C-alpha cells in the first residue's frame, strides 16, 4: 500500500469525538490531542508515523508555521498551518500566548492532513423549532473576548453565529 493509499484510508475512516466544550461559543470541539489519539489505531495498522513540527517563521510580528507529516519510513506527505501569535493577549503570559498559537496550529495542520471538517454538527446549529436570537453588535469588549477565543483554537463561524461581524472585525480576528 502506498503512502497516498494509507493516508486516504485514514482520511475516509477517521473518527474523533468533539470531546471539549467552549463556553464562549457554546459548542463542542476537538483538540490536537483528540485528533492524535484517534489516529493511533491507524498508525499501528498501517505502519505509519505522524509527527508535528513547529517553526517560528517571523519575529515581527511573530508567526509560526506548523507542519503535520505522515510517513511510512520511505515516503512522506505533509500539511502546513500558519498562525500568528497574539502578543496583546490579556490575561496570558508570553509562554501561554505561544502555546495557544502552537495548539491552534497543530489542530489545523492535522485537520488539513486528515481532511477533518471542523464545522459545527447539524445538531449544534439545529434550533429544534425555536426562534433564534438576534445577533449582537460587536463591542470592544466582545471583540477582545473573541480574539482570546480564537487564539485558543475557537471558530470564527461560532463568533459569526452570535455577533454581527464586519469585514474589519474579521480581519482583526484572523490576524
């Protein structure tokens, strides 16, 4: 079996529960650790390894490139994610800021490699016949909370579900 066939098998059969809950966005999600744990049976069965490497590619502003790689010992396939480090993150010390960016990058590099769709489940967005609340206007405080939430791996779509997000807000949240 080629490395492409092995990766394809993982991509098609991969299952990982969204075992974590985000109280800001009110939804469940999976972490990089959840993804890695769910791949372990495939690693043994297919005789492949998965590694994740990080590199600081820019210092000003700080930007990390995270690479997830699958290998069968002779061939490799990798996927990358590029994430910024928010140096203005309130309530976090510098190592925590880099750690949050690292976790976010790992999750998305692995998600890209294994073709994990991280959109919300239909159950999470199903109103079960109840009217949905009107979206709130984004304030400075909610923008700061949204930035913190995204830095910890949160979803922009979850923020858009709760708030009216302008293009300017979106640019500020994704930088």
